[in-house]
C-alpha cells in the first residue's frame, strides 16, 4: 500500500470528526444566540458541555434548545393573545 494515500478508515474517522466539529460549532452558535433565555450560569455550563463532550453535549443541547424555542414561542403567542383581548 502507498503510505501517501490514506486508508478507508482514516477517511471515515476524518469525516466523523469533521461532522462532530460542525455539530459543536452549530451548537455553540445556537447557544450564544439564545443566551438571553438562559441565565449566565446555565449558558456557561452548556458551553462547557459542548466544548468538553462535543458529540453528546452538542446533540443534547440542540435537542433541548428546540424544546426551549417552542416554549418561548408558545409563551409569546399567549402573551400576544392576552394583550389583544
């Protein structure tokens, strides 16, 4: 085998790590965009989880942030309806 050509598993693991890096970056961006909804301590803890446990922390944050965004949207709709009435 040619040592200059990477093996199949080298390519696969490189793709996995690139995907994990992209997932962590997306999670950090969404975390920083929604920090007003969280307190500073919660934001810091989520950031640490995303940094030190990239795959698990980012995945859990993205799943829980969807729920947080839905709850905020529901709260805004309820407040708008109460204000209109």
